[in-house]
C-alpha cells in the first residue's frame, strides 16, 4: 500500500487511469500489440488498485484509527474508575 508515496492517492488514480486510456488508444492506433497489451494489463492492475485504495482502504484506515482513539480513551476512563474505586 505504501509503494507510491511521492504523490497523493487521488493523483495516482488520475495518473493510472490516464495511462490506461493512452494504452488503449495506442493499441488502436499502432501495430505494436504486444507491448501495448502488456502495458494495458499493468495499467489496468494499477487503476483497479488505486480505485480500491481510494474507495475502501483509506476510509477503513480512518475508521480504524478513530476506533483505536476511542478505545484508548475508554481504557483511560476505566483505569481512572478502577483507581478511584480502590480507595
């Protein structure tokens, strides 16, 4: 997931989808089928990967971080209650 840290996930999405469109256009306009098919397969994988990352993984990471923060605050409150009740 952390392969391309130089650009944002949304910029990666645009880059990979543009590359896929250019590959398909190159397949239509040239006779270089084998390199274009390989390029189209690679850019299709990258496009799908970036779409999954933007739509599912990044929101899931945010919700997991929120749950971890909530869990930590609840544990602190529980420890405070235990300390008060032990007196």
